[in-house]
C-alpha cells in the first residue's frame, strides 16, 4: 500500500544526556599515595535535521515523531573521558519549515541541500574527581552527574520548492499538462481531485541551454480554498514557494464553468490567502483548445481580461499542441525573478462577476 503524502507533522525531540563523571584513584605498585584520576563523562548526542533532495515528504517523521539521541558514556579511571553520544541526524525534504510548537517561532527554513539545524543539543558530561583536586583537597571523592539534553516539541511543514506552480480548477488539465511537458507521471482521470498531493516534474529547456526547471502540479482549487475548502490547504501552502504562476484554464468549459469566472476566482483565492502572490509573474495556459466551444470562449476571455497574447497561450495538453511555445515562455520568465518589482503583477480581481457563486 502506498504511503500517504505528509506535509505537516509535529515531533518531539530529546537530545542525549551527558555521561557521569568518575570517582577513581590511581592504584599502582610504586604509587602508594596515587592521586585522583577519575575522568569526565562524554557529551550527549544532538538531534539534527538535514535538508536532502532524496526525501519527498515528511512521512518518516509522521511514523516516528519521537527523536531521541544517544546519551554519553560515563568517565573512567586514568582520566579517561566517556564515549560521546552519537548525534541523531534525520533527513528532511527541501522546503521544510521548522517552528517551535508552543510559540510558532521560526527555527529554520531548509532550502539548500545539506543545510542543517540542531533542534536539541546534548548535555555536557560531568566532571570526574580529578577535576576537583586542589592543594588542600588532594583526594576529592566527588564527581558531577551529566547534564540532561535539551528537549522540545516542533512543527514541521513542507512547502515544495518549485520555480513554477500550476494553478487551476479540478479537471482543468493540470496533470495532463505536466505529464506532457515533463517526465512526471501523475495520476490522470476525468473526475475532480484526481491529484491529491503536490506532484513536481522537471521540465527541460527546449533550447538545451539552461538547467531544467521544476514545475509542480498541485491539487485543484475550488471556491473557499483559503478557508481549507476542498484541498485548498494542500494547494495554497505549496504555491507560496513558486516564483512563477501558471494558470491553467479550461477554455471549453467542460464542467459548465466560464473561463473568465475561473480566472477571477483563482486570483481571488490567491489574494485572500497571501496578497503577495498577486505580484508574482504569471502566464496563462488556455487549455482544451481542441474542443469545439473553446475558440469562441478564448476570444471572449482575451477581450474581458485585456491580457496581451504573449501572456496567454492557447494549448491542448491532450493533443500536445502549443506546448513548446508555452515552455519557452516559462524559461524566459523564470530567470527574471531577481527583480520582482519589475515584473507585471497579476491584475487585482476587483468585484466578483455575477456568476461568482458557481463552482
């Protein structure tokens, strides 16, 4: 059975306890008055989270939410230091945000391969009696216990790292589109919410010059997604990372919806969730142009939105028509993210159209 995609989880961490210090005295043949030689305990292990591109979700933390590092060993005679407790290092996917569960305080945002954060530090080992010897107390019989390791509760949230995020209603053809422009093979079916989890795919540069970019297929959006209606909580969380938005609009209105209404509602949900999303560069894939009603609705869509043809691409993901031009446009747009203020913003949706209540 396939494991579920987990993108939010709460964990408890416990670092290792430091080892106890040792009370020991030298006992050698020619040293009848041998002094104290008890060593200190070893340090406890840390609990560490490391970003890795080999991990796709937080499933491992979901099934093992308690992370406990090893404790340090006790000190020994002849001033031997106890063995240090091994660190517990757990991989997390790129894009993982870590916060303190009690306060919501941001601890780390893991966005680079190999990036590490220590969630709990191991306790220090206690001193042995050799550390307490003085000129007036040459044979101390005291030692220190090891310090306890740090503990805490944390919330891990995954926000997928993708240059391009697909935005669209269920059945708009997002999964078909990403399967045609990348090697991703998401589940495709003619009913809503076929996509139940974000699905990234690598898209190659048609010119063969640039490195591939990541495009994420995300669960379809419905009205009220910002209030977690439908699968909106899955969609909106992951779209925050995308530097470019690609609206996928069903131009044929297969489900009885109007393309302009869909576009308007998508913008509105983005604005209600995170207004900053409206400033992201965007393109529109006017999909299902192979169907008969699409041509007329496409002309009306361009008129009502007032968008330039270079912003809207008439495509058919099913027939693989117009996709090369769309991909080239995406590659032209993605590098321009260094100057977001110079990018055209998604127009404010303004007042809702008369059919705003339809889904």
